[in-house]
C-alpha cells in the first residue's frame, strides 16, 4: 500500500487496502475458528486434519490463502498487479528495483500462505477439541470468502475487459498508463511465482526432508532465523540489566528518602481517585454534563471580558 502511494497510484493503494480487508479478515477469522475447534491450541504443528474435521472451514481457508498469495483472477492478484504495474510503468532504475522487490515479496507471501494450507491439511495428529465447526462460525465467513475470490472485479483493469472504475471514483487519474504488454507480462510473472511457491511448499511438506535442511540448518529456520534470540541479546537483556541497576540505586533511594515512600504516596493518591471510576454510567453522564456546564460558564466569562 505504501509502495503504491509512493508510485503515485492512490487508487492502487486503496484497492489493495480493500481486497486486503477481504482475504486478511477471512484468514484471521478462520484462524480463530481453527483454534476454537482445537480447544485453544495455537501450535500450528498440532492443528492438522482440518479438511477432515471441517471441510467448509478448510475451503474458506483456501479461498483466503489463494487470494493472499495472488493466484490469478483472485482479488489479491488484481490489486497487487496494479501496484507493480505502477512501479514498472515509471521506467526508471529506482522504481524498477522497487517493482522487483515487490515481486520477491509477493513470492514470499505465496510461500507462507501455501505453507499454512499444507500444515493445516496435513495428516499429523490434531489436538483434541470440538467436533465440526458450528454454523455460527461458518456463515459470517462466507461473504468474505466470496469477496476474496471475486473482489478484483471492483477495479478490473482494461486489459482484462474492465473499466478500472475505482480510478475515477476514488481519486483523480494518476497519469500512469501501463501498457497492455507490461500488464500481461506481470500477470505471467505472477503466475510463475505462484506456481513456484506452490511447488516448493508441496515438495517440502509432502516429500521427505532433504538432509541439507536437517539438523542445525532446520533448527535455525524453525527458530525464526534466531531473530528472537538476537532481540533478547541486543534489546531485552540490556534493558533488564539497566532496570535492575535502577531498582537497586535510583528507585531504592526514592523510596527511602520520602517519609512514607514515593510508592506508598502514589498508592494512597490512586485510592482516593478511584471513587471517580465507579463504573456507573449515570455517574459518568453526570460528570460529562457538569463538564459541559463548566465549559459554557468559561465561554460566557470570556465573552463578557
């Protein structure tokens, strides 16, 4: 979305915001439903056999995943390609480089979207939990699943037989006019990336793991590239040491210098202020009314002066 705004296509940014709302909201709600079926289990490697437990929930997951991955003719495909076309249409080395970054990002997105589908559809033992998903969990997701698949029709480009209606409705035309050849080339490139991501994930989760990715290498990737360990070493641990130092020096000096201690003074002040947070709506309405009266009185005084 930010890339689209920088490239000068505000419509492209808003269009992707719209389609993103369809498929990302769908995926978040499907995730909540899956966790509910598993009685609160959130370990992705213990949430398999989704298709057997709730076929409809699996199809909704698949609809959101293919739209997120940018599979051709889905909502995510049209909104992402509109942004990439705006980048490449500028025909400068800088925007071409950013367009390539966008393509790589789209490929990585397709990888983790298909990975989610394969892990939830795998035959690994699922955590014990509820039976099939109740209708109350399913029916609110159906409109989102539909829009995730066909939402691209809201701004169908001319190369696909549409009129790009959002271009004139949301903003003035940007002046960017990607050629049909560029748009067809991006569509073909997106298709290749999506198929490549799908094959990579299919081979990874359907075939035996290669020895190259075993042992320490696999542990490195499973641990999230050790990003958490890096954050602990560079941020969390120094902050904890600084906090301990301040607790032993500055905080102890404050609490021992004051007659009753700074902490006790804050506690007693808080206890006195708690009477204003009774939780009663009538009390809050009365406070708002008196506040309005006070503001009006101040206004009258200022007008008189």
